C-alpha cells in the first residue's frame, strides 16, 4: 500500500497543473470571500461567516479540475497501462490515488478557509469567531467534491466529460430550482442538490430557514461522493485498461 501511495503522490506532485490548481483553490476561495465581506458584508442581517466562506463556490471548480486530471490524464496518455502493469492490485492503486487527491484538496481548502477567516476578521469589527462547523465543514465540503469528481472520472474516463458532468450537477440543479415557482418543490430539489445541501454547513444564522440542516446537507454530498466512488471502483476493477 505504501508503494502505491508513493507512486500516486509522485504522479500528482509532478504534473505541472497540480501546483497551479492548488493555488487556484486557495486563492480563488480567499479572493471571492474577500470581495464578499468587504463589498457585501455591511448588509443588514448578513451572515458574516457564510459570506467570508462564499469563495468555496469558485474554489470547488479548481478542485473538480484537479481531481478529474488525477484520473483522466492517465487514460488520455495511455499511462494507465503502465500503472496497472507495475501495480496489478487495482484496489491499492485506487486507494493511493484517492488518498493523494483528498490530502491535497483538504490542504488547499484549509489554506483558502484560513485566508477567508483572516479577511473576515479585518472586514468586521468585531470579526466573526472561528467556528468548527462552518470553517472545518467547508474544508470537508471541498474534500468531498474531490472524491465525487474522482468517482465520476473513473466512470467517464475523459477530462472534459468529467468536468462538464460534475459542474453541471453542482450548478445546474440549483439554477433549475430557482426557476420553479412552487416553494415546496423548490425546497425539495434544494435538499438533494449536492452543492446547495453541502454548503448549508457554512450557515450560522437563520438555520430554520435552510432547506436542510447543515450536517445533514453535508451528508447528502457525502452520499453522492460515496455512490460515485462505489460505481467508479466497480468499473475500475472490472474494465480493461
């Protein structure tokens, strides 16, 4: 297992795009969060913590690209054949890849969340307190987005297709719900939309008005990620390279 993890970490680390995407996750999360707190934070009744963490909407796009490339690059170049020849135990290969992607995503997300928190402290007087649920929950959210993408990449095995499917799932469902006039059905859709449900973890005020409770919402996203990984793993173990 250690060998598989080392190999996957080496591949991820040596891909030129990885460093830029890690920077994009952290910088994008901080930049949008800073714009939100300095530009919109004075609005009456604003959830200051959630505003400061709103950069996760942009940061997750870089997470999707990073996780997709960790899988699909090997299929695009044909390098997957060499990987499986050197490590025929596919379960270990997949476990190493999932661990490497998750570790990088969580680290990048933690940097972005820390920067967003510092921006909120500067923008507000007094600044919002550092709270376990919204701040750590946002890092977990980004990690789950990485795992969701990883699972779908194993299914689709194409970079553009994977990124398109994941971003459509994240952004199209809430956009569609916004067009529905029936409030009951709109709320039902938002409860099962992975992005809307997952990002409920950021809320600190008016929790009763949320379509779904914070931890339950993150559980919905975890369900999507788990389902994608199960299907992706089954196909990865059975398909030819």
